[in-house]
């Protein structure tokens, strides 16, 4: 059985991002946040991208 992994988006330089993290383009990050991918509560990439609730 495959284990589901929940994804979280981080802003660049976030201390909570894991070693396997990689950067994405701004439009990819905006799309992910608006599609409901979890935003890190420490670095708040949704706020940094200008996405309002």
C-alpha cells in the first residue's frame, strides 16, 4: 500500500523546509497555494505571494 504524503509549501530560506525541498517558479507556487496546498505556518508563503484568504 502506498503512503500518502501531505505537501507543504515554504518560502525561500524557511528553517522548516526539509533537505529534499526544491524551489519552484512564482506562478507554480501561486497555483499550488490557490489550489489548497498547505502553506507553512512559520514562513507563510501565501502571505509573501500576496494571496489573501
